[in-house]
């Protein structure tokens, strides 16, 4: 199953997942937590934590966010998919807005 997910994801996505996993691992090591300690604190198995740190796709987003929360890194997600920084989306939204049309003045000619 994981193999099929990997084949369907773009290479760039897989690269970012791997980088995120490495960042989680670095944060865990800096806090001097073992995989067993962090996994237990998050209510997940060591294998799941290993999969997160390895950048495997298919990990539930809630599980990933729970690990970030336990590491004190949940606020680092604030910029992810932020609509205020989505310049391309703003351009598309502005282009789809209807153009304002000035109402014609009433004909007062008797």
C-alpha cells in the first residue's frame, strides 16, 4: 500500500516529507527524547514515529500534528497554506470578481 502511495506522489512532495521527518527527528534528539518516550507521550507506537521521521506518506495529519504539539512546534504550521500569502489564489479570485457596472442615470426627459 505504501509503495502505491509513493508512486502516486510527485517527487517534490516526497522530498518535502523526508525533510519534515528529519526536522522532527532533529527536534526530538535536541530534546534528548528517545523514540519510545516521544511515541508514548503522543499516544502512538514507535513504528509510527519512525514512519514520521522517515518521511513516509500515509501518516494521518492529526498524528503528525500531535507529535509537533508535543515537541512544542505546532505554531510553526501557522504559515502553511495561509490564504494571506497565496498570491496566485488572490490573482485568480480578483479575476473572477464581476466588474462593477455603473447604473445608468434615470431618464428625466418629459
